[in-house]
C-alpha cells in the first residue's frame, strides 16, 4: 500500500468521539505496529489527527470551513487545495524532495520558506542549527517553534485558513527589510511559461518574496510539471534550482536545463512508498 493511500485509510478509520487504537489500525490496514505509530506521529505533526496514548482521534481541524458567500471573507485561495488534503497527495515524493532540499540549508543561512506542503516537510526535517527563516506558513512556524536556535520571522497579513498561510496584499511590513540568500518555494505548476499559481493574491505575495532572495529553489513533485495553472509568478530564467522526483519526464528535464535551471532529482525510497 502506497504511503498516501495508507494515510487516507488511517484518517478514514478515525472517529472524533473515541480513540482508535494502534491495534485496530494494524488489523484493518495489514501493516506493522511500528508503521502505524510512525504514520500517526507524522499525521499528528501535520495537524491531520490528534495523537493520544495508544492510538489517535480525528482532529477538529479536519472539519471543512463553510464556503464564503456574498460579503463574507473567503477562508481559502482560488484553485489551491486545503493544506490537510495536499499534504497527503504524493507524500512519498514530497518527502524525498524535502530530504534532498536539506542539502541547501547550511548554518547561518538567511532564507525564505514559502507556504506549501513540500516546503513544510523540508522544515520539519531541519536540524536545530543557527539560521534565520522568514515564512508565510503557520504550520512551518509551528514546526520551527521547537527549534530555539532557528530565528523565525513571520510577516503580517491576512490568514487563509484552508492553506494555513498569511498573505499581505500591501508593500509595507518587515519584508522590505529582509534579505535572503535562498528562497524555497512550491508551485501549482511549472511549465515552459514559468512558475504558475492560481490565485492573484498568492502570485503578488510570492513575487515580492522572490525579490528579497538571491537564489530561488523550487520544490515540486513531478505531477506539477506541465500541470494546469494560469497565473505567472515568474519566468523560468528567475529559477536557479528545481528539486523534483524521479518520475519527471526526461523531455521536461531537457527544456528546464535549456533555461539554465539546475534540476536535482530525488529518489523515492521503497520503504517510503509502501510498508
């Protein structure tokens, strides 16, 4: 059973009014207790369930926000999946990409980590070493909170609950005073037209973040290559490195290389894809 399928099964088996035990999940999914415990710990850290002694319960945060009506502020971004749903999709590939991205993080680095599930996985693997992180992501902020040697800056703005990010449509704030050596960013799509998203406010925010970084590193699994999206964040010439997984089409690697993008390919570990 693939990792993302197993995680979906685990969440489907949980109840909000009682604890589902490790033993129950072992019997229903047919995997080892060690695998279930690891999955529960990771899903708890991602905010998708509540880990308790002996098992887990469904988290209240999995209840969907009502769709915004006329005159009501929206809770999510146009065309963007909710964080809790996206973090499960292609999880094994995202974890492999995140591990490879750690090689670009060195002590003392000043960096921007944009909101997203692959960037979150990278942040969750970071060592507690001195560096400075500016992030728009609430889950990344929570993840780094327990690493006291990492200085974290969170720009002000509006919270979009579905994606768990904070965006500011204005040019004021701390961002204009922040200089980053590297920016780690995800995307909705990466095509010959550049890095694409589906929400205008997200595009504006990411463009301003990129202006503050010397090097732009895109973390995108192979499903994002030539995926549908309509709003350009930046052209290919503004991207320095792409970290993706081994399922990327070789044709795409060639046109990315032709635009001077250093394509780094992460191998998906067999034990991450199935257990």
